[in-house]
C-alpha cells in the first residue's frame, strides 16, 4: 500500500485443461507450456532464451546447436534480450534489502528523518527557529525518489515486500537485471509524479507501492505475451485496486501512476522486434521518463 502519513503535512501463472502440464526440465516444480525449439525440452520463463524463432533452452544455446558458430558466440538471453544470470532474483533481493535498511534507519532516527524524505509537494514545516516552506516545489526533487523506499508501519512494508518478492523474481528472470531495474525505478517515479500532480501540496506520501503496482502491470503484460491464463493476475489486480480506492490513508495516485507506467514499459520490453529490440526498449523507457518529468515540471510551475 502507498501510505499517507497521518500528520497533516503539508502473483502469477496458471494452467487449465484436463491434461497434465509438463514441468521445466531444470525446475521440476514449475509447470510450463513452453518448449525449446531445438530439443523440445519443456522450459520455464526463467530458463527460456529468446531465439530467432521461438525460444531455446540454455544447453542448446551454449552448445551453439545448429548455428554454425562457435558456442561462445551464442550468449544466453532472456525473453526481453537481457543476459541470463546465475541468480535471477539478485536485484529483487537488493531492492528488498534497501527498503528494509531504510525502514530500520528511519525507525531509529525518528519522525524528523521521515518528514525530511517523505514526498510533499509544498508545505510549511514549523521548527524551533520559526520554520520554512519545504517540498518538491521548493527544489527538493529527491523526495520523489526517497519516498519510494520509505515505510511507516511494519504491516505497510510487509505487504510491499511480499509483493516485490512474488512479482519481482519472475520479472527479473524474464527481463534481465538492467531492464527489470529500469521498470521498477521508472514505475515508482511515475507513481510519485502523479501523486505530486494530483494530491494536496501539503499531503505527505510514502511507500514502494507505485513500483510494486508497476511490477503487477508488467506481470499481466508478460503473461499475455506468454499466452498464460490471465485470470489469476487480473483477480489480484482487481483486489488491489479495490483496496486502493476503499481503504483510507492510501495514496491511490501512486498506485495508478505506477501501474500505467509498468504496463507501458513492459509492452515495450517484451514486444520489441528482435532486430530493433534495444532501441525500442530504451525509447519506451525514455518516453515514460520524459512524460514523468513533464508532469513534475508542470506541477512545480503551478505551485511556485
């Protein structure tokens, strides 16, 4: 949940049918409908490597099977063109670690640090020396990013980190580390930007929910790309949106902003044509970033 401080400051994959679904030859606990185009072994999204036609298993890619090239010339790639990593959850683990460390540091430091890092558009901050006007509109741009790693309550960070773990791992494996990190950060920033644009200037907002909703939207796009059953993720998305608009104290703007950004970025990531894949993916991320910057600039101009 993207949380609003009380102070007046100013999961996926399913299979259907009666026949048994094959499991990945490297991960027997994972059902999959994908097979290597060369050896026809069943492979999961973590193991599949994008090829000129369909997908291949890591062994066929390493062996350079049928390519006419030395095996070293065939580098394993993810669905989105990223490099296959030994630990497909490394970035997810690092992001969870950063969120937990920030939570503990803020809990130890007290509300002063929390107030200094929370997303606030423009608000009067009283102090023993008289106070001052603070916020993003006053040049404190870092609040748009720092607020993405802040959490005020144990339940708040628990929900967000569970969502990050469940959604992040499969996405990191399918996109690759760099693309996955770009998805996470841009989704979170877009959520902060929409909150900055719509919410009251003196209303604080914090939490990783914008980024997590971006991962949720990207998961739906990836599952559609792999022809998986979308019903589980759509139900999860519907429940999260229901909580977003019915529970009090939730910054719905961050959820919506992150969700839209995550969907757009994921479409560019997994549907980019192979011959122009990097250019399309980078261009999609650049467009989302540019739109986010425009929103921030427009809002700043209206407040100053």
